[in-house]
């Protein structure tokens, strides 16, 4: 069993080197995590502005967004990654005058498409779901507390993404975090302009 796991991990490491999975995964986590949290922040803000006091309605609308983000993330990433990697293989076949079907290179590219599609969908869906979590306690908590807790969690995620991007880029962490907080605040500020609609 241990030998089999060792072979699997070695294969994954090989695929990662060939298909550059780690670097693209980092980018997908940051981009889609940001998209997910900003999207759910908009949904929650809309519910807050119209004074939706039924936690079940908030959960349903939020969960629908989480599902849509996840499905969209998986499908879009798989289709785009598969197409791009199929093109890379064809270009490589033309330049080397050798077929690559069934080789470690083609297997690595197919593996990368599956992994990146999963990461793309999970990162956006999960980052959207986490701020929604307080509403599952809406039966026991005042609805405003749920909204405030959700906003707090959303900004925690944005701070985490800022720290993550700052570390990856080796830039000033404070500036990176500030940019993420500013994005969240900007989203909320624009959202409250909806109250001006007559």
C-alpha cells in the first residue's frame, strides 16, 4: 500500500513539473476566491438592503450563487484548460514530428485539466459559502448578527487572499491586504447606492 502511494505521489510530482500545475493553481485560488467572496458579498448586501429577515431566504439565494459559481468554475476551467493543453500537445507533435498520445506528457496535461477545473470550482464556491455560514444559525441568532458575522468572514477571506498574494509576489503584505479590503469596501459602498433607487 505504501509503495503504491509512493508511486502515485511520484507520478503527481512528475505531472506537476510537466504541466506547471502548482503555479496555475495558486493563481486560480486567488482569482476565484476573490470572485466568490465579492459575489456573495453583493448577494448578502442586497438582502440586507431590502431588509430580508428570513434567514432561509438568504441561505437559498446564497447557496444558489455558490452552486452557480462552482459549476461555472469547473466547466469553464475544464473546457479552456483542455483546449489550451490539446493545442500545446499538437504544437509539440508538429515541432517534434512524433505523436504524443499515451505519453507521460499527454497524461500530465489531461491530469492538469481535471485538477485545475476542480480547484477553479471549489475555490470560488467555498469562498462564497463561508460568509453564508452564519445564516445556518439564523434560527438562534438575530438576523442582523448573521449579516455582520457574514461581512466579518468575507473580509477575513479578503485579508487572507491579500496575505497569500503578498507572500507569493514577495511584495508588501500590508499594501496587498489593503487592496483586498478596499475592494470589499468599494463593493459595499456601491451596493448601498442601490438604496437611492426609488
